[in-house]
């Protein structure tokens, strides 16, 4: 594993709250999620607003999803400021970021 400046892995450095990711492994393979929390150097909490809602996010290993370079600044700001965030908004943001209306 390649280590970065503060002892973080390269993948962890690239991962941000509000970032769009795509599952590579498991039953949810190919689904898009938004990162709502980074637990440690191996796990993050992911939501998609439908199967994985805000009240029960998916705990997934970093190696099991592909990181995109798209970040929802609105979701990031709402999470950081503890503002209102709901599942419908998560779904709309994933749809907007992916350009896919079938999510």
C-alpha cells in the first residue's frame, strides 16, 4: 500500500465527504453512492438515498469501490454544517452527477 504525507493511503487522500463513488464488489456492484463519512483508512459510509438511506448507510471497504472525481459541494457543506439533508436530495444529486435518471 502506498503511503502519503500524513501516513494516509493514496486512496484515502483522494476520498472526500460528498464524493460520488461506484461499487466494484458485492450485491450493489455498479451502483453509485455518495460518501457521507470516512471512518478510517479502510472503511467509509456510503448512501444512495434509496437502498442505502441516511438512517442506515453502507459501511464499505475503500478497495471495494471506485472513486470518481465528482463531488457534491452542496452535500459536503450540509454534512459539515449539520444542515438538513434527506434521501430525496441524495438521489437527485447522484442523478445530477452521473447524468443517469435510472438510479
